[in-house]
C-alpha cells in the first residue's frame, strides 16, 4: 500500500508547489524562494558529506556561479537563463580541475583547503576590477524575467526539485552503497572494488554545479554581486545548519531543516534586526551536542524502533 | 633519541634557509622585511594557541579568530570604561580568557573529544558564528578603536615605520620561550607533551588527560587574550576583526607541522615577509591575501602527495 501512496503524495505536493504563487502573497513567496535556494545548497552540501568529506567550499562555488552568470550577462549579452546554464558549466570545469587536487585530501585537511579555496576565489575576483567590478561589485540593468516573481519562483523551485531528485537517485541506486562504504571505511571500500576517487569526483562535480547554479539564480534575482556579499560565509553556514537540524545523510533531513530554520530566522528578523543569525550558530551547537542525527533522523529512528517493538510484542 | 638528532639537523637546515631568506629580502626590500617581521610576529603570536590546541587537545578550533575579536572588545571596554592601557589590561585579559577557555572546554569541547572530526569542526564553526552574532547584538557593527600615544609611526627619512609593532615579534618570542619552558620543565607541561604525542599511552601511564586538556585549552585561550591586548592599539575593533586569523593560523600550523611550536615562529615571519613583498609591488597590493591561502593549499597538497597512498 505504501508503495502506491508515496508517488501520489509526491505528485500532489509538486502540483501544489507549482500553483502556490497564485494563492500566497508576495512576501511569503519571496521567503519561499530564499528557502529553496538554501535548501539546494544544504542538500548539495549533504551529498558531499555522505561521502565522508566535509566541504567548506559551498560559498565559493556559489559565488563563482553568481559571478559567471552576471559577467556573461552584462559583458557578452547572454540571455539570463543561458547565463545560468553557463554558470553551471563553468563551475563544473573549475570543480573538475580542483577535484583532481583536493579530493586526495581527507579530514580537516580537505575541509580547510576548501575553505581556503573560497577565500582565494573572493580575493581573485576582488583584484580583477575590469571584469568583475572589484571590491564595489557589479550591477546588471535587468532582473531576470523583468521581475516576474512567479516565473522566478518556478525557476528556483525547479532547481530545488532537481536537487531533491538527484539526492534521491544517489540514495536509492547502487551509488548509495558505494558512497556509504567510502564514508565508513575506505580500505574496505577499495577492497570491494569501488573506484573511490571516481565516486568522489562525481559527487563533488554534481554538488558544485548545483551550488554554482543556485548562486547564479540568486544573483539574477537580485541583479547584484560584490565580493563581500556574494562570498559571504552565510551561504556556507546557513545551509550547514539547515542540513544538521533536519538530519544529515538524508534528502528529507535537509528539506525539513531548510523549512524549519528558514521560517524561524525570518520570524526572528522581526524582533532582532541585528544578529538574528545567532539562531543558526546555537542550533548547530545544540544539534551537535544533543541530537547528532537531526530532526528527521531521530524521528525515523523512533518510528523504526517503535515498529520493531510492536512486531516483537505481537509475536 | 635518534629521531631527535634528525629533527635537530633538519631544524638547522630550515633555520639557515630562513636566515638566508631574511638577508636576501633585507637587501632587496628592507622596508618589506621590517613590515614582514612585524606582521609575521603577530601571526605567530596568534598562531601559537591554535597550534597548542590542535597539537595537544587534537581539536581544530575554527572559532579561534573570533575569540581574539572577543578579547579585543574586552580590552576596548577596559580602555573605554576605566581608561586602562591595553598593555596593562593584558594581565586581566589573560585571566578572563583563561576562564572563558575553561568554561568553553568543560561545557562544549569535552563532549566532542571522542566524536568524529566532522562533529568537532562543526561545533567550533557553530561557536564561531554565535560569537560573531553575539558581538553584533551587543556592540553593533560600528568599528571602534583605541588610541594610545606610544602607538604612532616614526618617520625615518622619507619612510614611516611603526615602532610599536616591534612588540609583536618580541611578544611572540617571549610567549614561545615561556611555552617551551612550561612544556619541557614542568611536570604538567611534560604530561601535556606526552598527551600530545600519544593520548592513549599517556592515559595508560596514569596521566589524567582530562586535566591536561583543560589546562592546555585554557592556557591557549589566555594567550589569545595576550595577543588581543597587544594588537589592540593598532587594530580597528569590529565583529570580524579577528576572523581572518583563524585560517591564517591554521596555515602556519599546516606549514610548521603538528607539535612544532618553533616552526610557527619561523613560518609566521616567512609568510609575513612574503606578504609584505607582494604588498610592496605597486598594483598588486590586493593580492597579498593569496600568499597565505596559496601557501596553505600548496603545503597541504604537497604533504598529501608526498605521503605514500595507504
């Protein structure tokens, strides 16, 4: 029974999400768009984490995608949609090159190197003022779709849905076993004939492209880039907190986390214009200390143990 | 003991290379050398506590720079409310951050000592965020500064050199010497070195690792307090003023290797001088940050490829 219900619910939810702009106000739509962008980042970060590699490079690829899109738009007159695709392609090229270097690293060395690479990106962009506008940033004349928020929403929604789809594919095909075994024990993974580097590069590439495209869409929406705001560590910290709160190593964890924290911080903004982001830091610390599996992981565990108990009782 | 001789030899080689490097720069760009030594001293002073925590407690503290910011703000309060000179408030700052380190260790760090590295990194990242946002809530983002009469530049001929900044390398050396004395001569220090080398072995021979971790963590925080008060007269204070030092300090540790405190000083001054050279080339001032990150990435990659894959 469960097998037939699940696709129906999914299709209903997608249809509901598509027609949502006709029912809700502009403000809520805007909040949802932001949440979907962060959801994409959170999920793509989590995809990399499932291989056991903690990447701090989210903000870097986000920013590179944003700049690639803006520059092709303003300099070479690309159509915004084409420029977003180009941004994805450009980030893929960079991630491919970097992947060969950094994916041999493990543990804190991988994390810190990706963080340093983010910094290097922002320094390079700040020092190429002719192309990138330097420290003051760059503005393009037109917002994507001439500011039609319904179309923008659909664009962002489709990116989020594609990300969810990819994440589910990763979780339901044999890739899942390969990635899990790499995370758990690389020696065993290698002796089972898994091409560790190949899988890492594949996941790294896909997650970076998603991050780059998220950055491209985000800036097309606001038509503005600057090294400070585009490479802001918020684009790393918020997605991380979302994935952690929801539950890492799962698709729905990041989705739930993004919704919970996205709405919570939007609500907090009303009371605390300064420093409402502290909620993210507190959440990260509390979750790490007390609920390492996150909301989704913990509830799922509870349900499973409940079922097992029930079964053993009835027997 | 055999090993020790070998490290002594390699240390001598590094030292000679280091001195030659300094002399060459001194002839080529004397001003860059002076600036570089001053700044490198500061980098080493800030890098030492990170190295201490990473080497002995085994935790990479990503909130390192933000505790430095916190120290700067506390020093600013001392100056602003009670007009206590930053160099005098060094002592209270040491103890305040020492206490803070104790609290942070006992409440938070202690719980993740045995957890995965991932969790440890994320925890300190979360702490970093809390501190930044807390500072924004309490003091807003308005930059503040402390003015002292002695921390101004001296003009020599046609170039101006800040004399005060020579305190950075001096303090770095002083802290390094005291730390080395502590680690080599006191019982607790010897225990700390033992724990740093092999925590399980240290536990087996009866060292209370928990106490060692607590003390080392707190001392490292105390040093952060000292660094904050030393740099206060010449540093603008704002919520992110310490933040870049986290990565820079880690770059130093990655360069020097774990447990090599002397290497921090050599590496810090080398990087400081390299940065000053890049900054002295007209038109390329903005690229100086790449020096640090570039070297960090290069060193990590080199180490990774030099290690045989196993």
